[in-house]
C-alpha cells in the first residue's frame, strides 16, 4: 500500500486512473486546478491547486510515495494558444517535480513526439516533434531521465473515462462518433494518415500496474495502429447508414506514425483490452440515452474551452489558486 498523489486527477485520463486506484488499497489524493470542471465529487482526498504554486504543492509531494503526473495542456491546438504557458505547465513544472521528488513518478507523454515517419516506431526511433505540445512533452521526458520514473508515450486516446469527468470530443475516435450520431455523415480529410489508438481505461490499467514496479524509462502504449480512413469503416459497424465523404487535400495533417508497444508487453505484460469498436459503442450508448445534453459545448474540447477562458483571463487559465477552508 502506498500514498499516491494524482496530479491532474480530475481530467480525462485522471478520471479513469482514480477509478482504478479506488479499487486498490492505496491511499489516493488528487491535486487539480479544475480548469475544465466546476466541482470534484469523487470520495477521495482532494486539493484544489495549480502546479505552478510550489508552496501549495510541496507538502503533498512530501506525503506521497508515488506521483502520477497528468497535469498538462494537451493537444496541438490547445498548446498553440499560449506557448509560454504551455512551456511552463508541460515542461518547467515537471522539471521542478524532478528536482523535489525522488520517489516513484509515472508521467504521461505522447507518441506525437515521433512526428511523421512511415516506419514502425519503437522507443529507440528518432523523435521529430512538430508542435509545441510534442516539444514540451519531449522536454519533460528528458527532465525525468535517470529518475525513478516511467514515461508512457500514449497513442491517441478514445472512449469514456468515468462517470464524473467530461468526455473529450476533440479526439479522433470520439469526435467522429459524435458526428456520426448527430449527422449520420462524416468527412474524412486525406485518410491515409495513421495513428496509434488506445482506450483511456487501458492507460489507467498500465499506470496502476506499474506504480510499485522497478521499470524506468520510456514506453510506448497503444492498442492498434489504424488509418483514419479505416476508422471511418469501424464507425459504419455502429452506424450502418453512415455516409462517409472522403476528401483529398493538398495539405494534410503531417503527423503520420505507427508504433510498437512490444517493450511494454515484455516489461510488465501490457495488454490493452478495449477495442476501437467498443469505444465507439460506449459513446454511442451515452448519446442515444440522452446522457450528454449538449454535444457542441465548448467544454468538451481542450482548444475551444481554453481559448474562451484565456480570452477572458486576468491571470493565465482564468483562475487564481484559492485556499481551502
């Protein structure tokens, strides 16, 4: 049993991680700024805090035996809104963690660090980050080199995280599922770009599985490498009347990569259990049951929501850290 601090535990990945941790004997504490949420309702120890506030964060690091660090601005578009803020949150905050905390760290990075490459990429493949998001994640990875840290380069996530956190609708599988449900028509631009895909709950399984192991270093995590065009075909299994418009573009998203997760499979038995089709089906079920009131709400998109609050903000991210109690 360990004291586990989940930094960013109220987010999309954090929702799945904390659900999984609640099934264990670990003592769990969540540290989060609630950028995307108005409240935190899980029966867990919770601290409202900004990762830039070292005085507030420090006692919780002293308490922890392990830190799951999920706090970040996530996504190319969201990170491009304010690159300086992205560097501070995604890179420098991790550097301060590495300086202050010498116990177990689990850090989530991204397969976007590979950029575009037609080869099957393992962790020794050359990196080519094409965005501020990927650049800052790679810089943070390097700050953790030589530490008791395991870094997961995640494929593009999909699926429903938990019952409490918002559903991200700015991820390829999720957004196409919503459009298929709402309009029975989707447009696939280009389509030959390949992405490694992974269900958000399979990330949580890997994180909890490695909390008390001795593995360190970088590990790719994905379930399947899939072309965007083939993803459209998966959607037709759930929406048989779906019309797919395939559009050739002179300019396409330049990210194109396939990864191998053999290192994680060999090291700790990584075994993703949830398919793309299952992820589509679970989100479709929520939509059909009317459990998502407004699919166009900006809160479902990192980039749209952060743009709104940054435009209104008197301070970065539009909030001040408030003392509790």
